C-alpha cells in the first residue's frame, strides 16, 4: 500500500512537472513575442488567466462542453500563442499609434492565418493535442458566432470551443487595455459592449459565463497577475534565448523557441519586403509579398520554386552552390537574379538565411529570406 502511494506521488510529480515546464516554455515564447509588440506581454498573461476562468465557468453552466482538467490545462496553455502570427506583421503596422487604414487593417487580419501556418510549419506531430489546439486557436480566434468573423467565416459550433473562448476574452482584454492607438474602456463598459454585440456576435452560453464572471474579471484587472512565481526565471531564460546563450538541459521546445527568435529577428529587420519561409524537414514553403499577401504556398519537396518564378538554370545552380557552402558560422547568402513576380519580370536582390538545428550538428532545418527589386 505504501509502495502504491509513493508510486502515485511520483507519477503526480512527473505530470505536474511536465505541466509546469509547458507553462514556463509558453511564458518564454510569449516574452519573446512581446519583444516586438508593446501590448503583447501583459495581454498574453491576461488571456491565459481569463481563458481558464471562462473554461471553468463553462463546465459549471453547460453540459454540452464536458471539458476535462486536461482539456482546460491544454486550452489555457495554448491560448498564450493566439497572436503568434503577429511576428510576421510589419512593425510599423503592429505598433502604429493611430487608426489603421483599410489596407493596413487587411494586412493585420492576416495574422490569424500566419499564426496557424507558423504552428503547422513547426516540426511537431500535427495530431498532437497541444499542436492541434494551438493551430485552431491561432487560425480561428477572430471568428464570430454569426459567421461574420475571419479568416474562414465559420459559424456557431463550427468554431472549436477553444477558439470561441479565446475570442471573447481577447475582445474583453483589448477593450479594457490601453493601446498605442486608443484609451482603455472601464470594465463595466467593456462587458456591456460585448453583451450588446458591439464587438461581434458570441456564443450565448459564453456571454452568460462572461456576465457571471464579471466581478472576478474586474478583480483580475486590478491586481498583480498570479504569474510572479516564475517572473525572474522567465526573464532570465528569455534573455538567454534572445542573446543566443546556451540553455541548461536544453530540450526540443527550447530549441524551437531559439529558431523562432532567429526568424523573428530576421523578418523584423527586413519587414515590408517580399519574404520566403521554407522548412527543409516538412517541405512547407510560404512566400509573401510586402503586404503579407501569399504569393506561393506549397508542401511538396518536388516543387520547383525557381521554375515557378522564371529563374534561369544558371542562376539556380549558382544559388545551390552558395547554399551548400553555408554553415552554422556562415548562414547567409546574397545574390542578384532575374525573376518574374506577379507578372513583373525584373532584377531582384535575393538574400537567404539558413536555419540550423540546435540539437543535431550540421543539420539545416530551414531557409528564410527576402527579395526586393535591385537598385
């Protein structure tokens, strides 16, 4: 009996430690994402807390959503990644102090699709619950109950409950937070705006939960978040990733975070240009123009990218030679090529940056880059 009790305690500790590690990892990634968006750090922590509150209230009031503790933990954790696609939005749009133009807003709206693409492009098993839940939250947290959301116009229960919950708490926190382009609404006004449908239509059951949680949500805004438990450690680990220092007991998740930060830094310094993102493991390829419109998206290792853009064979071979010469110490190449982009044939400056596995020596796991008209 004593042995069984000890064994149960060991298993409990292992499960608890795994959940704690997941939360720390998400916090690290959130901290990194917040490095280029002034609203992100606090917003992400609010979303995580409010999501858990809403899920627990939902289980109390509705039998239609029989969520387990594991489900609640999973959705709560992955809610932190809902805006990950914003790392691909030009910074001048992301942090614009005034109202976005129609064209800028159209670009901003692409962050949900871009976020889902980032999750899909990570070399994780796509059927893993954490990956699948993160993907659906990233893609669908701007959908609305009446089908008037984006990007897919899903309606009612077509929207996964994970995305439904994150959607409503995302709106609440956006209303009650001061942003570079607006003042904050007070709690009561924000709640009433949501209940009145001023921010789109939501699941009536979730509106009921929101109303019943009003006092608790108000308290959440007026006190320090209960996440200080790891604050110093999170900041230290985030800084180590940002400064490219080695991490103790580095695991796969931390490796993904390092590669992600490398991509963020590259695209941040080249925002507004045509971009390339290629995963050599999965074969996933995405090419966007400067306005974040998809020019090409493929997941086929046999796909001939250069032929698609009319690059001559001589230039293709030269680029491949240069890429073979790259290494962890020498990651980038720059060339000028003639290509046809959106029916416009001219000379382009092409810069490619190779990504290398932090876990396996000399293994290239991706290529990112940009191309712009040669001057």
